[in-house]
C-alpha cells in the first residue's frame, strides 16, 4: 500500500497568482500522477512525473501552465500558474503500487482550489 | 488504453444487490479491469481487479465474460455508505497511467 500526504488541502487564490501543491508518499515510487477533477466530473490526467526526467503532459495541458517537479522518489509538486477562475478545481496526486495480485492506485485527499 | 462506457447513474435501496456493468469493446489482450470507488471530497479507492472469469473479495465481486468486452461489478446488500461514484478502468498490469471514464453515480436510499 501507499500513504499519500497532499497539501494544502484547500486554498483560495487571486487570479494571476500561482499555487504550488505538494505530494509526499511514504514509500519510493517510480511514477507519480497528477489529476484534476472539476465539480461533479470525472478525473482528468494532467501529467505523469518520473524522477530525474521531465514530466509527460496529456493533451490540453502544458508545462508552462502546470510545471511539475519530481526531486526524488517520494515527493512531487504541481504548480498551477497564472491562475484564472477556470482553474478552480480539485487537484489530486496518485501513485501505483504493484502487489502480488493487483496493481492498485492510491490517491491523496486532494487540494480544493478556488480562484477568485 | 481502452475506452470504457458505464451508466451515468443508478439508484438502489439498502439491502439490495447492485450490479454495475461496464463496456470495454477495445480491451487489449494484456489489459486488466479495475474498479474504483470515490466518495465526495476524497480520492478514488481501489475496489477490485480482474482479468477474466470471476473475482471476489470482501467487498465486491467482478464478473468478466469470456470475450472480456464487458465486466460487471456486483455489490451485495448495499448500505447507505455505498453511495458513491464507481469507476471502471482498463489497462495493462503495472500500466503507466490510469484514464478515468465518466463513472457511475450510485445513490442508495433507505
């Protein structure tokens, strides 16, 4: 299993500013994933973060808007840059753990971002 | 990654068995089928995973027909606390990323 600590849990930010979200895992993992979930919607993958290399972004997401750091195998940050109200959402980090019978994803509690 | 299709919502009553079916017509040979549960203000939580036939654990069963183009999550005797969104995902074992579909919003009534 994996325990993920994500912070902040919520924030209210002014448009045009940036927010950095931190994700700490209690074990070493190769890949960490960042998702966005808008109210009442499903999760959308933003990017995959590998330690020691640049993150891989999904269609519609770019590094200038969502820079990601992955300094070691237990930690990652996602920055939401130059925020607008459209960035108001829940952001979640995730890791996958391969067990004996299953590959299981674990998620942080999420960061609820409101941009005003 | 194979796309999945599931009902947007379902209603049930406490004590009933709930079956949620997911279609994944383009599932690949090495893809597994995994179901997650999400409560409001929480991240998704793993429920069950399977490759073929039937898998059962302490909370659910997963039925997968021989052609693997669909799967059914079965929740026995649901309670109010089972009210949540249920996501069906397909991907390779130790896949590099999870792509979530729309999910099924299950509402359990007393």
